[in-house]
């Protein structure tokens, strides 16, 4: 049955009314909700706020490095330390190293530009910070509904956003309602704030419908892959953060990595690959695994019996796309009836590899605009106060200084390093000109015949791993009897175009083993989609060269359940 047929048979859906509906329970969405409730309490008003979260709980789907700048948090909740915020490990030392296959050059800290300095910041599990923020929000009266993803945008007759509808439950793989069927619910609001994270499913639709990206650079993305390890205390340096560039990437491919020392002998290792890469043979997952074999990285993970050092243990794995286009790719963030905040819009500062402080600040600004509108009797119009506040904020100033950072890498690693050094270290971000881009990431892929194949070593199961064992420790789970949430516009394209022209890049850019080309009974190729493996990173939706893959929301609560990530 189609969606409309299900509604015709089982509808109408139950509807609930709120002043503000927030889609997404991450830092941006929760900061929006908290600020709304704070403003209402300060003025003796009542504002009803609900947060919809697709994960099984707030924080379950949150993945980030993460080094957190507490600036926005301190504005939102000045007494966060007393309230027990899990910012436990301050950064104690920065390191930036350029790697070759066997050696490394560490840049003297004197030459580190401000964007690479982390004094006053904290190494955190952003998932745990998000869980704590959810507790603060609930304490203020915010209603949080986990396990119910917003699957559809609802519109008023005049075209303004009316709210959202949650997905139906209990629909089988064949599209037919099962005995456990439950119709989704409509949530109507005066304003709906979308905070879904990078490449938000509904945010993408809104940007297209209202042409919010008109006149803007195409958004650019990176795929971040992360592992959590417990290492021997003798190799642990609490608060030490290291970033690397260079190997195993070639000079023309944007990417970098990080190794952060948390508390309790935990370290997080991560690798970011720019999704504007050209060679379809490249595998971001395999590049990450190969990076761990570098002598300067494996030293932290391998044991040394003679020295009494135990081998490290891998505890967690995850992957998530990040927005990297910066200020020049930021769409118009408002439309009749709502707004985009956080990475749904693209506020991440790629030069600092930080987005949580920006996400929270954007949510706070949107909340202020929504509160002013609601208390003056308005609804379903444009929150023009929000972008006006942003342009006057420290966040706009910060993003303006880093507006050229990613674009310099079109000229290669070494030119980018030099020019970003000049711009960020010498000029402190005050470059007199702005660089622009005109191609989206998916258009950068070249035909496989024009590129050099890449041979990756097999995983050893100790330092390097395969995709399936990695997905296992991400605690990913989906209800098996449901329609695949990874959909194809045209079923013939994966074989006839992607496999034929690009050697099937889906099987390599996905970090979770969702896509694989297999032989059918008649010996023809077909694309098999293992949707149950999906960690919701959105890479396929971004990098598919034909834009034939569309990620839609699965049944509520499905996906990863990250622990301490």
C-alpha cells in the first residue's frame, strides 16, 4: 500500500498542538528547547515545546570527535559545572603532525593558528553531553519523545509549514500494514525548528522546496569515522589531543585525523574524508584502518610485553557525515513556519573541527526569535529575527574568519596548508577575498577507468578491522520486517551507471557494509542493500554520483545505540 492509501484506510491521524515542535534531540535541538523554556520562565509566560528524537534515547545517534568549546554552553547554562555536565577532561596539550608513510613532522606549537588551539576546551563524549542536556530540558518542562522520527513535513494551505508527522509503525517489507500496525501522529506548531544534523532528511526537502540554497555555494561534506579504545595507562596522556594530515591520503584528497585522550585511559581515534574526493576506488573506512598502522598511531594501541604494556581494546565504532561548506554554503535558514538550526543548516566550523558550540548557539538564536514571535501573537511566518541575530553574533564572526578554509584544499594539501597558515595565523582570518565553489560533492567523482585502483591490506582483527565487526560494536539494530529506508529512484541505475562507470562506489564509500554488488541466478549483477547495517551516516545520500539513493527515516528507534561516543 502507498502512504496515501494507508492514510485513506486508517486515517485520519491523531494531532497534537504545540507552540514549537523541535525535530531532532541533539545539541542544537535541545539548546533551542531549553532557551525557549528559559525565556518563558523569565517573563512568566507559558510556551509548549516538544522535541522529537529518532534514536531510542537522546544521544543514541550522536557521534562527534569531540573537542567541545564550552562558550555556547556557558551562555545557555552558566552553572553547567554545578549541574554535573560531563565535561570532565580539559585539553592539556595540542599537536598537529604531518604524516608520511613511515614518519611524521610535528608542527611547533608556536606556529599553530588560533583555530588549531584548544586551551579552555574539553575532550567529551558528545553523546553523554546530549543525554545530560536532555535531562536539563526535561527539568524545565520540555516534552521529549524518543523513538519517533519525524517522517513528513506538513503544510498549511498557504504553503507555510504546519508541523510534522511521525512515521507509521508496523509496516512490513512489502509495504502492507502488519498486525502491529500503528498510524503515525501529527504534531502541529506555530513554528517548527529542524535540528536533524548533517544532511537532514526533512531539512533537505525544505531547502529544495523553498530554494533556501539559491545563490549559495553547494554544501560540502566530510565522512567522519570514529573508534573508542581503552589503552594501557603507561601510554595514556589525559587531555592530549593530536590532529594529523597527509598520509594515507594523497595530496589532492581532503582529509585528516584525530586522536584524543579522554579520562579513564580512554582514547578516541577518528578519520575525516572529504566527500568531494575524485577517485571512486577510495574507501574512507579502509583509509581509516590503514591510518592506524602508522608508527605514531599504533604505538598507542599495541602492547609491549617487555615493557609490561598491555594491548589496547577497541570498545566502540561509529560514522557520521559532517557539514564542511562553512559560511558560503549556509542556506537561508528561515521559511514560513520554521527554521533550520545546527548541522541541518551547516554551522560547523571545519577549520576548528567543531560544531557542537555552533549548533547550540544557532538553536539559542532561533529560540529567541521564535519566542518573540509567539508572544506577539504571530505564527507560521518567517522568523526574520533569527538570521539578523546570527549576523550580529560571535558565531558569524567565527565562521567568517574560516570561510575559505575548506576551499583552499582544492589546490592540494601543501598549498592549502600554506594559505590557511597565512590566513589563520598571520591575518587572523581577515583575508580580503572570499573563495567560492560551484560543484556538489557527488559531481566530483571521476570514472573508474580514469583513476588508479587502490589496494588495501586485509584487517588483522587486532589493530585493523572489517566493516561488519565494526558495525556490531556500534549496537546498530533495525526492525527487520519494515520497508528499506535506503531507497532508489531507479533500480537500474546502480548496475547500469554506478557499477559500469564508477566501479560500484557504494560498496566502498559506505562505512557499514550496507551496499554490495552480488551475482543473481542468471549471473547478472545486482545491488544488494543490507539496510539493517545502516548507522545513519548519510554518506550514500550525499556521495551517490547519480543522486539515485535517497535516505528516509526508518521505523522509530532503529539505528545505532552509541555508548560513550
